[in-house]
C-alpha cells in the first residue's frame, strides 16, 4: 500500500462510489451527499466520512447510505464491514 493511500488527511470525493449499504451491492455509483445538508461527502483512509466543510463526520460503518435503489425502501442503511472494505478499495483506486 502506498503512503498516499494511508494518509488520513487525504479526503477522497465519493463521486464514483458504489453503494456500501449492507446487502445492497448496487453496481451504479452515485453522487453522494450528506443527508443533513446535501453537501458532497468525502472519505479518508481511516474509513471516516465527512461532508464538505467537515460539519458532519462519522465512521463509515455508522454513516447511513441511500442510493435510490428500491432495495432501500427509502431508508438510509449502514454499511457492513465487507461492504466497507469493498467500497474503500473502489474509492481509493486512483
Ligand atoms: Zn453534512
Ligand atoms: Zn444502495
């Protein structure tokens, strides 16, 4: 793993990121926004999510995800460990 990827101060925009919600496995990437203020969200190598400006920040496993797929039934669903690792590898593939 390169030093770049493990740098926790590096925030990656989630603009090409598959839905990490437990059980969803959507193949479509979405533009992810914060549920509270609709700002773009970013992820770092520690698996933390924060929205633009850093107002809301949480662990990726505690963050709710909703990609618009009918699977969600309109609900925000948390990511599980497996989805998290998968999503991380996708997002940090720069
Ligand atoms: Zn926010
Ligand atoms: Zn989804």
